[in-house]
């Protein structure tokens, strides 16, 4: 087995995966949404303290479930990118387990883990195009194998998920903003319009700060009832999704890669998924989605990524395992 640890932001998660058949044997995640919601976003120091309590609790549950720790052949842990104070909690636990069990370490890039959320309990497919949308990233990637991943497009400012969180905060809807804005948008009728970012730009990039600012200007000095909030959420979501679709379409016009994977916590948006399915039909692409349960940060995807890293011998020494807030793709 591989034991995997994820603590890049505000979700504490540990999983056990079978190296030979990719089967997920154990997975548990403890979310911190409730603790951070009062602040309208993740507070790094609070996240770190909660990880230090939650990770040992999950490990104790593994022990109580009767798993044989002698069958664990490696520890896979997220070490980049993410919040430094959160990453360090998972890495220190991984190092402690490595010493006590006398087994090697695997350093896993969190974004690469999201790619592998498409391949839980099955063999990976390459080459594949990836649209990764989360609270911290908006990316188009081309993955040719475990170590050959090419960055095609990224955001110039805010990410897709971050924009949803900030709009929700402006409207005093709560945190996390993605599912809340999506639920409010269901009652919108399209009476409001916001601009589509980079609509007339040929640049392969994403941008959400202008759209976010358009929402801020619109609500300034306005009395907001439930109906108006729903219209704002509908208009914001529509513009944000159209932006993603337009840039994805631009990419597909020159890409010959057959498979198009959609991953990341913000990719759970149902309207987005419907539009991406239509786009892939138009360009004859086979679309793959991460299961909704494993869209957001989780150790199962880190473990699945760790299996391929294990077979490739991508081990790191105790001293070389360090954290990096930014991705070293």
C-alpha cells in the first residue's frame, strides 16, 4: 500500500491505495469550511492548527480499522503548491511516518494530483489535455506522461474558484462561495449582464478580476434582496463560464489531443460541466471528469499519483523533502 497525505490548504486528508491494482482502500477527509466561514475565506494560521489536530485523528482511524502498517511501502505527501503553514503539517507527518516505519517518501505536486483524480482506481491515460479550475488555479495543461506536463494557459489574476468566493463575500452569502453562488444562480432569469473577460483578446489566458470588479461596481450603494442576489449570481456565473468556454474553444481549435480532462474543486459546477460537454462534442473530444467526491482537495488523488511515482522510483530523501508555496511545474 501507499499511504498518502494532503494538507495543501484547508482540507485534512489521508488515504491508503493498493500499488498493484490502484484500488482505494481507505480515504477520509476532514473539512475546515465551518471554521473558516466566519472569516469569508481561509485563514492560514487557523488552517495549520486544525491540520495538526485532524491529521493524527485520521491516522488513528486507519489504525482502528485494522490496516497492517507493515504493508505500507511508501508515504506520498503533497509538498507543493499551497499554503506554507498547511503544507508543513502534512510533510512533517510524512517524515515522522517515514522514520518510524522505515519506508521511503514521495513528494507529490498538488496540481499533478488533481490530474490523477481522473484515474482513481484505474490506469492513467496519456496524452491528455487538462482544464484545472480551483480556488487557487485556472490552468490549461497538456500531460504526456507523469513527468512531461506542459503549461498552456493560466490566469492573469484571480482564479475561477477565487472569483466565486469573492463574489459570495461581496453578497454576504457565506463560504465556500462556489456552491452557494451556483445555488443562487438557479433562481436567476438573466435580467442582468456582466462583461465576458478577454472576449476580444487572442491571448491564451484567463482573467477574472475585471468581472469581479464589475460585480462590485454594480452592487455599490444598492439594497440587495434575495431576488437581486440571484440575478447577480446568475449573471456572474454565466460570464465566468462563457470566458472558460471561449478560451477552451480557442485551445481546442489547434489541439490534436483526443482526451480532455476537467479537474479541480471549482470544476464541480454543473452548468460549467454541461457547457464543456457540448464543446467537446463539437470538437470530437472525449471528456473526462473527476468524480464529484474527489474534485476538491483529497488524499485519494495524491495516493493515485503516488502509485505512478512509486513505479517510476521518484523517491526523495528525508532532507530533500521540502515545501514550496508555488508550483515548480
